[in-house]
C-alpha cells in the first residue's frame, strides 16, 4: 500500500498556533490526543454518540471523532486543557463540576465541560429543560447525570457572580 | 480526634486533574508505542480452515502478525478459570487467540502490531480467514435443548448445574411446603442481556526493558493481572509491575483477568522489544469483552392468607455465553441474594449455567442481583395482587425483623461463607420509603402507577485488602492500597479515613490505588468491597502508625503516650499544647539514620534522646520509619440494603413510558463521604433505568449481535434519567472497625423490579419480562387486555 | 474504528468541485456526521473524498417570498438559528443533538436520505426541490423535486459526479400551520416513527392538508389527506379519518427497536395529533 499523502495544517489550539502534517483520514480526536499530546479529549465510541470527544471548534462544540483534522486547517480549537483561565484557577464550569460532584471516573467530563461552556456562553441562564437539551448528546455512565445537571445550574450562577 | 473528616461530604481530591485534562488513562500513555489490533471472528461458531496474510504484508506500517501458531506453548494455553466451583463440572475458557474453532462473534483470531492503529486496522482488513460455519447456539432455551453444542465435549451445553435447598422452620422442603400451602402461584420471568459498558473500553500498554516488564491496564485488579502475566509469560513476579492508571469506569467488566489482550500485548512487547499498546474500540467492547443479566427464571411459590411465604422454588436458566472465565458467580449470587430482606420459609433453587455462541458472561454491577431481586419482588407483587393486599404490606409481613440479626439464611454465599446478615432495619426503611414517595396518598389513575422494590446486598467480601501508610519527614501522609479505582473517589474517601485516624489535615494526605509497586497484595474492586475492605485496612494501618508516632513522640517529649493527642498533624500533650512536636519531626525521629537532608531532619536531631549503647538502634520487633502496613480480612460479607419506589406514567396512545418520580432509601452502614455514596446511587439508578427501559443486547439467530453500537444499544442520556430522591438510614456493620458496608452496586439492583412494579400498577398487565420498550408495552396491551 | 485511507480534495469554488467530482467520482464530504461514522466503522471505503466545506458560496441561506434556499454547507444549527421557515425550524430541533447539528448540514441530511430522518419529510411535504449540479464544460444544474429525489433508503437521485448545491423549501401559504411530531427511543435518536403535517385554513375551513411520515417506509411518504378533512372547520374535521389515510400509506417494518405493527399504530396516533396541531396553528395564523 502506498504511503499516504500528508497535508500541512495550522490550527490554533488553546491559543497557541500549531503546525502539523497529517494524513487526510486523521481524526481530529487522534490528532489532538496523539499528535499534539492533548490527551484530555477522550474517545468513547468513535461514531458520534457518546460526546466524550467534544471540543470547541471556533467556539462551537463539535465531535472531534467525526471531524478530519485536515478539514479544520486555519481554525481555532479549545480543548479541556484550555478551559481554565490559566492563572491556576478553574473556570466556573470546572469549579461547579467539582463542587457538585458532577464527575466520577472523569472520562466523559472533558466532553461535558466543553459542551456546557458553550451552552452557557450562548444561554447564560438556562432553564432545567434547556440544560437537559444542552447536555442531551453526552453520555455519562457513572453519575446518573443528577449532579451534572446541578453543576450546570451552579456554573451559571458562578458565571453570573463573576461578570 | 479533632480532625473529623469521616462522614463529611468532602470535595473530591481527584477532580482537579480530571477537570483540566490531567487524567491519565491507558491510552493517554505510551505515545510512541506500537499499536495492536485484532482480526476477530465474524461468525458465532465456525471452524478456522486457513488464515492468509499475504495481501496484508505490504501494508505500510506493519510490524508483526501473530496467529495462535506463533504463540509459545505456555502463552497459547487456555486462559485461567478464575473461580472454580464444584458445580462447574464443565468449565471452559478461551485461548488467547482462537486455534481451530471460534465460538462467538468477536473472538480474537489474529493479532496485528503496526506503527499506529490506522495501519493496524488496514492490515486487519486485508487478512483473509477462511471459516467453515458451524451451527450456532443462541439463547438459553436453544442451549438447553442440546441439539447443537458450543463445545464438543460439553454435553447438553451445561457448564454447571446446582441445586440448593433450605428447609423451612418445620423441616419440610420447599416443594412439599408449596404443595400444602393455602395459595400457590407459578410463573416465568425473563431478564435480557445487557452489559456494563464503561465509556472507556479496555486497554493495555506494555514496556519491556529486557529484564523488567511494566504493564498498564484499564483493570479493576492490577495485582491479579500482575500475577497472571507473571505466571503465563514466565517472568518472575518481582520483575513484573502492573499499574491501573485512571480508569474510565469499570462496573464489573474490568475485573475479569487476564484478558487475552493482557497476555498478548505484554508478550508482543517482549517479543518485539518495543512498547506495544492496545486500546479497545467501542465495537470490540461490544463483541469481545463480557455481558451479563440474561436469565430465564421459573418460579413456584406457596403462601398463607397474610401473604407470608411458606415455600419458594426457583429454577434458573443462566446463559453464560461461550466461556466461563469467571466461574458461575452470577447465578450463585442470583440464587442467594434473591432472598432479599425476607424470611422465605422453605427455599429451593436450581440453576443450569449454559453455553451459547455469544460473548461470555461475567459480573456487571449488581452481578446477578438485579435478576434475583426481579424474581423476588415480582413474586411479592403477584402475591399481593392474588390476595388483594397492599404490596408494601405483603413485603412487611415477610421482613426479617431488627431483633433477628444476625440472621442466618442457611445458605453458602459467593465468598464461600455462610449467608448471615449482620445488621439492618427493614421495617424502618420501608416506612421511610413510603413517606418519601407518598405511598399511602398515591392517587392511582389509568396510565399512572407506583411500584416498589427491596433488596439486600452482600458487600465487602474478602479475602483481604491491605493498606500502607507512611508519614515522611515533610509531614506528608502517603497512603496506598492495592485495589483499583474507576471513579469511586477512593483518593478522597481513603484520605478522609486516614486524616481522621491520624489527626492530620486532609491536604497532607495522598492516596495511591492500583499500583503494584506500592502494594503487591490485593484482590480488586468489585462486589462493593473497596470501602469496606481497603477502608478498614487503611484505618488499621493508620492506627498502627499513630501508635508508633505516639510512642516515638512520648520518648522525645518525655511524656506518657496515653497523654498524647494528634491535632492538625501535631503531637501534643493533652492540655499542654507547648509540649508538642509535629508529625514531620516524629517521622525523622522514627528513623535512626539521621542525615540532615533538609531543615526538618536537622531540626529533629535536637530531640534525639541519648541512645542506649547496649541496645541496637532499631529495637527488636520495630522498624525504621513512621510507616505501617495492615491487612483487613473480613470474616464474611456485610449486608447493605435498600428500597426503591417509582411513579411511572404511560401514554395511552403511544405507549411511551416515563418515570416521573424515583425515590431511594439506602443503608450502607456508616457513611465515609455521603456525597460520594449519593453519587454512586445516582449512577446505579441510571444504569438500572437503562436496564429497565432501554438497554439490551440483541442477538439474531445466527449469533450476530445486531446492535453493537451506541446508536442501537441505548444507554440513557440525561433526558432519559429521572430525578432521583434519596434518603439514608445508617445501621453500622458490627463486623468491621469502621462500621461500614459497601455502596458501589446498590443503585442498580432493584430498578427493573421497581419499574416493572409501577408499570404493572399503571397498566394492569403483568410485566414479567425486562427491559420493556414502548413497542413491547403496546403489544402487551393489545394482546393482554 | 479508524477510517480507511482515501484521497482528499478540498476544492475552493463550485467549478473546481464539480470538475473534481466528474473526474474522481468520489464521495462528497459535507458535515461528515453520517459519513464519518460509516468510514470509522469501515462500512464505506471511498477512494476519494471531496470536501465541499471550502467551496465559496455554498454557505448561503436565502429567504425570498417563495421560500428558503439553503446552500449545501449551511449547518443545521445555523439554519435553526435563522428561523427562516417554521416547519424547517421545528424539524431541525428533532435532528440528533445540538452538538451534531453544529456540523451536520441541511442538504447533507437530504442527500443522506435516511428513511428515518426528519428533513427529507419536510422537503417532501412542502413539495420543495434539491438543486443538483454537475460539470458539463461549465456548471450545469437541474432541480429535482422532492417527489423524485428520494429514490430509496439512502438513495438520493444524485448521479455519480453530481453535487447537491442547495435545497429549496417553499414558504407556507398564509393561513397555513405546521407540526412535526415524532417518537424516538431516546431524545435525539432517529425516530421510530414521525409525522409532519401542513394544514391550510381558509375562511374558517380546512382548505388543504398534507402529511409526510418518516421511519415507516423506504422513503418519506407524503399523503394528501384533503379528501378526509377539507371543507370543514378545523374543530369539526375528521382528523381520525385523515390519520387513517396516513396510516394506510405507511409501510412500516420490524426492527430491534419496534415492530411494524407498533410503528403503523404510532403513525396513526402521531398523524392525528400533528394534523390537529397544524390546523389549530393555521386557524390561529389566519385569525392573527
Ligand atoms: C449521534 C447522531 C445522531 C443522529 N441523529 C439524527 C436524527 O435524529 N435525524 C437525522 O436526520 N439525522 C441524524 N443524524 C445524522 C446527521 O443529521 C447528519 O449530519 C446528516 O444526516 C448528514 O449531514 P452531513 O452534512 O453531516 O452529511 P455527511 O455525513 O457529510 O454526508 C452524508 C451523505 O450525504 C452525501 N452528501 C452530503 N452532502 C452532499 C451534497 N451536497 N451533495 C451530494 N451528496 C452529499 C455524502 O456523500 C454522504 O453520502 C445523527 C447523527 C449522529 C452522529
Ligand atoms: S468518541 Fe466522539 S462521540 Fe463518542
Ligand atoms: S464520570 Fe464516568 S462516564 Fe461520566
């Protein structure tokens, strides 16, 4: 089998420009995890259902397992590693998850954090139904979602307090 | 003890790293490792005629291809059968790679190693295996017919057959008691197959440096993987280390060991002299790990006018899939835990554990209990219905009473010990539940029903766990235990125990689990045993260290150890705070080797008393350092209990089913961290809701798993899980120093029973099979009314 | 679960895209939310992938008096936000989950032609069309009406070498209400069965009524239920009779999630509910 063509791409990941050469079929999830070493983005199904691999692409949550790295050339990506403000503190969403015990094994957590961060940016004070709809594409096998829902409301409060 | 953290909802210490992408799961390690992938059988049952790899040889990135023929003799043997049982007369385990026959879709046939997973899959796609299909056996009833065999040498497909009988108070057997009972019922109950399905699949990563082998595995038991790897690969135990790093959920499936991949990946690493990693993908997890739950149960019951059980006779067909690596734990647990909080009179239970051409069955959270509880609780509801009595009242009439403890059910439990319940208060628990859900005021309406389910769960089985505690000269407390964590918050709960026992701030305590470098002897995380067994071991180790700290400090402070206390990490004479010494100093003093590496050591030398030149520096029976190791080995299980209730609503036209309220009363003895326990219950209930309304493994008649994806195996999202209301009762266990019982599996156990109960109430149709979908409810309505 | 290798093309303009497609006959990559799962599972192994996401001009959503034209790279989420068409907006909320909708495209959903997908039914019930282009020395386009576009399950009437460049969703006439109801196993899953309905009320009476159903046949089934309900005030029309017509037209099949009988039953129930809802909305629109 012939060597695969590699494509040169530049992506801004968590604020830093990264230049890479990737085969066309390289999934963004693998590119982040294995090429860039950002292993916080997890992979739970590779067919778009679990949401573990959710990252922010130009501010919007997307499935990195259903995105080819080559197609995001020139985009901005935020992964779980880039959610905290950077001064050693956690973002309101991260803090709310800790406070409300919104995680157990932590495998689904990065996907939830990215999804919820975007949800609250869009809708700073979601209703219960909007919270459920907002996280409805992310599976968690550990928490039964009770405390995740709580954490989303709490994160909305924390954001409001801080702005 | 002033630093009282035991019992507090302390925030989790593992969270910071997990929230910032700092978790380290197996696939996050070994970035430069070679990748393994497997060619797996597409057939449920077939003979392998030929394996042709020629088309794969020129794939870019290929490193190695292995079939069974390539394995050395000791590696190619059948995998170990972990828990033999006399009734398991025909136990069979798989080979790491199939040799001549494959027995389920997904069985590994060829192992491929390549530069990355993409290339490895390219290679797999080009390997041609020629199969001669054989007749598959699918489902327990086809198995029991014995027409076709899964294993040629297992007649009737029966792996195990066991009859257990407990005579009633009058000495009569169950069948006799039922014959003469005022009322009898008989019926059949079915639970379908499901699976644990953690979001992180399995994974193994191995490094070999020519002498030492290090294996990382996403496992629930690193110590046992280590022993297995050492034994199978022939590497001396001291040269093998196994580490369970962060694990993305287990729920039972990761207790099985060694998986074929846990043998093959280290073997390939040794053979190639390269790091090798295998990360299970979702499709593999569906067809190549393990399932559970599938069981058919025939029940006959005799009872009196008050609904009191006189005799219960249960016959179980248990489908254990193609192999029995984990013995027959699941049907044994079903047949014993079925008894629940009740006195059943005379009891007879018989099970046949059967081979089918499907994925093997090993425990999944609850481990046979959901089936048993479904059986018993459906029985209670049917008795109530027959007698026209309140369902809660019938249950109460059969309860073991608080004064009956310890209560001997007269059977042998999964740990091989007598099934003796240690403590509990079931009548009180029922009162709490009725109040929480509003049982007595419930307004029944068409399409609206209420249901209830009770269970008792044996938790914290032995044989043992260990705890090691070390206080270093910087005053830090390092705790380790051998069992592993998959999200249960052990780093927090165990730190709470240590901080409380030692009187130190929790910030100074760090906990390591599942690393065989730190503690080589451990059993594993399953059967709701971590908190009970490791928790107590750690408490004992802390007590030992505390005692030594007091002794050393007493010497230096010229005080009586009995007058000393430890507060906030400082040892001081009670009532005389100026006579004190921080634990950091005590740690230095505890080691006669007093090189002044740091200020603390330098400072500590001033306390060193004059040594007696006629005695060795380390006294006989003593050890240098402020550390201690203790093992806790429970005499038998402790018995947690719970009762759940639900209100469901059904749509009269579409047959949609909605759980509108879900209430839990739970008793796991003393709570170490109520927040964590609550979280375990939430998660369990959600898995239970999945099992009741959404999740099933659907095999077609060819033995193909037709829904092997998250698109079609319907794990609930947040939108499918009801709000869960909880209340706690605490009846401490008299069996262990901390008075705790396990909580890990509790939430999932009664959910199918509770939902069935509520649905039956709403619909007036017997619900005897779970899970149930709207389509199935629709058909029950049209045929049942 | 890693995709097989393929040659990748990322044309910048429509001409280049069509020439590439004419040459390599590859698969079109739009949002990738259906295609990439199939690649990851190696259920599809195209030699070439033509990524249309960088093709200029395909990301436009245009509203005219006649209706809405949605370009091939307009994401579900953007179409939803634009609120350009009430029935389309409703249907979009039922497509998968918000995160999938951030990538998935409206035209991709049509081109994918899943029998359980929502958007094909919307196009069909409205009588819209898909504009398909190919290279013929220049850009050659043809408009394929919905009735002919869905040729079979996952079989759109797009020839090899062609690209769907946009879809046209006709506007609702004044006095027209719409509804989309479906039952899925989990929120966001493909529906077991679903019905969308469009009812026009004129002078207080039902003037036209159409429904399309999903999940109960190889392609979205459109039924003109006018014969059962026109000429009467919405409150008095025989919606049950109208629903029976929809149900008769459905050809449900069994699968692991539901039986054919249940699906057929659901279509009847949902059709009646959807038609009533649409009529109520139509009457209110007329009144307001
Ligand atoms: C978890 C999950 C749940 C989902 N649930 C639903 C649901 O409930 N309802 C639903 O409708 N969909 C659902 N989907 C599918 C989703 O809506 C897809 O995005 C959509 O069907 C396809 O759009 P796309 O742009 O992603 O197309 P792609 O995946 O890029 O392409 C799909 C197919 O269409 C072809 N194609 C795409 N665009 C064109 C074009 N312009 N011209 C010619 N051919 C083209 C491609 O070649 C390919 O064969 C779900 C997907 C996931 C992952
Ligand atoms: S890994 Fe991407 S959605 Fe599951
Ligand atoms: S915390 Fe384990 S899957 Fe969500």
